[in-house]
């Protein structure tokens, strides 16, 4: 692989190509991303102790489209909005108390999840290879459930945390991963496949 093809491969991991965008455009992408993350939080099925939302789909998509650095930064910015009391989390929640409640582990996992999907997307696990994109999203969703479940387990016990905070979300994680991979594939159509 020569230098030119290396540059093409790096530029083609996302149809947004934000890593080569001007700083102002990346800043606007962060603002848009936090808005998308907030909107995804309002698509919610109330459950106790942790609601089902579209947050993980949005987090993995932000990571996959923005790359690991900008994706993780965008998620951190969204969580900072929540910490400041803005109603950007599930069911309009916000404030510091959410970071010590039952959803704390899941929220704290989100920047890691975005970074993981972004890192893998940059390595070719993206819309050009939808099966790999699906696997990366499954891994990211499972990582979220593991971290969230462990923190929840400290609060309510391991068995209860697994039964209430992990098990009910496994099917949804697979479905959201499939949807995410399909969306990445659709967005990648028309882009030149990276040189291998």
C-alpha cells in the first residue's frame, strides 16, 4: 500500500470525512451530535431501574461517523450538558444526580463506546464492510451493558443488576447494532471503497 492509498483509506472511513474538515465544521458537528444524542434520549421505553432508549444507537453512530476522538468528545460534551442540568437524557433527565443513580455506569460508558466504534470504523469496520460494522456495534453495546451492569451491581447486587440491567437489553442491543450497520452501509453507498 502506497502513501496515496493510505490517505484514501483514512479519508474514506466515514462519508462525513470530519477528520479532514475545518475546525469550525467540526465544532458544528459536535453541536449537532449533542442534539442528536439528546433527541435519541427521548425515544424511551420506561423500565426500572434503567429505561430502554435509542441512546446506544446514537452513541455508536456518532463514534462510527465522527471517529474515535471527535466521537468521544461529542459524547462527553453531551454528558457535560446533562451534568449542567440540561434535560438531555432519558425522559428529560439532567443534573449531577444522574451520575450517581442506577444509570450512572451506562452513561459513563458512553464515551468509551463511542471511542471503540470510532476506532474500529477507522480500522475499516465501517459502512464499507457492514458485517464488521455490525460486530463493532455489538461489541460496543455489550461493553456498555457490562460497565453499566457492574456499576448497577454495586448498588443493587450482581444478580438483580443482570436480570434488570443487562438481560432485558440484549435483544435490543442486537437490533440496534443491525440498524446501525445498515445505516452506515446506506451512508457509505456512492463513496469509493478504500484501497486495501
